[in-house]
């Protein structure tokens, strides 16, 4: 598909630069994809749209302070790394700023020597492999010297690292947060559980794909980078039983969607797995696992707008986005949310 089909006008002033002071007090656009209608609500109203039989699936990944700013050992020149994922013992795949200056064997120093990284492989698109040298526990070192890897459209660092985590973040490994989950509070989750709604945790470690814009004109030429996900045995069993019983599976965020759809598409059911996926969901894809979706408002011409468009139709997605712009909704990571529900006729895609 032509990438311009997923473009829309967005004033820069509507790109949220900081989190809401009260997580569940942000705005919510409740969208019925069957009736092609939408309502302006507050996120805490989400509980009114959830049924006791629903299964709420969330991504419990935890963002690590993966942004490292240091110097090259030989020249003292500035260098910046974004840790993407482990590839071996103390060896990591990283995205490098001004990558041409980092060659095979280049050594970098971070945190006044608390971490030394030596380049072991040179790949395309600014990606390098590094061997890390440090004392103690790496995650503790990163907590001391690393920064939270905020998206480039957020212009300043946050005051507290927890502001860029969900309240249920548990499994360290992501270089970006599953931002649709930002809107949940412990109190709201307790109310959801009290209503009888089952909450299931899965994990997808968000990586490079979140930071990479679509640079091709035709979406079929876009390369999705792989990310590691995990679904446990109890989670898979519960989801399979829920599916058989006709219960609605509600995904919190596009990362939960990609995990569930990748797993179900591959196995024809939910299966316990710890593996990588590079699933790319765009219009023409028929959802098999997810029945309703909680998500933020995404970048123009992004793979995430395509994922939403596959779920509710491209024209209707853009109509909802245009309403959100006119109504002053806040966009992207720290922005407002959508809840998309209702049945969808995939035979009438636009």
C-alpha cells in the first residue's frame, strides 16, 4: 500500500511532552468499529466498556535505562548508544548515533569508566554489536549511568524514570514502553478485577521497530525488526479456554496485539512460547486473536497507524484521528487513548 494513505495533519502542539498528572484522567475516545461511531470520554470510564467475561491482556515488560552517553576511548569524541537487545553473554545489539565513526574494535567509555563497550560487529542502519565490560550487575550499572530511551519527539528527559513505566512493569528488557498501559492505575486495575475481568500478563521486549519510521513508498518493502516475546503456559491455557468460550480478548496496546496475533497466527491457537516475531500488520490482515483494543494515538504514516487501520478500517481510522486533532487530544507516548470495540466485517475493508 502507498504510505501516503496513512498520512494525516497533526499540529506539533498536540504531541504530548509529559505524562498526565493523574494517569487515568487522560482523555479516551471510545470507538465502535461496527457502528462507525465514537464518544469522547475519560480513561477511567474504560471500566464501563469492559464486560465481566472479558480477558484483559497487557504487556508487563519493563523499560531499562538503555540510552548511554559517553566518549570514544581513543579520541575522546562523544558517542551515544541505545541498547536494543542481548545477543550473547555480555554482548548487545545497539543503535549508534553518528555510527560511521564507530568501527570494528572501537572502544567506548560510559559513566566515567563504570561501563566499557567494544564494537564487535558492524551492521547496516546504524546498528553495531558491542561487548560490555563492567563490575557487578549490569542492570544496576545502567540504573546509575543510563537514561530512559524516550522517543525523539519528546524533547526533554523526564524527572522520574517511573513516569515512563506502566504501574505493572515487571520484566526488564524493553527500549521503549508499552504506552497504552500508562493510563492504568493500581486503583483502576483493582476495580477492573473486582468486576470479574481476568487480567493476563504477556511480555514483548520493544525494540528498534518503535524508533524506525517507514522510509519506503510501498509498505510491502518495509522491513520490520524482530522483537522477543513470551507467553507462559498458564496464560496460553487461559486464553485458549477463553477463546473457546467466546469471551472477548481485549489487548492493551499494539505490543500486546503483535504478541497475540503472531503467536495465534503461527500455531492456530495460543501456545506457550519464548521466541522472536517480526509480524507486520496492515490493512488486509484478518485479526485472529484480538477482539478489542486499547491504544494511544500514533504517528502519521507509521506501522502502528497501519495496525489500527487493519483493525477498524483505514478511512474510519483517519476519521477518528481527524476528530481527535480537532478536539485537542494529545498524541503519542504520553498522550490520550482509544478503546476500539465492536465486530468488524473484514470483507468490506477500504
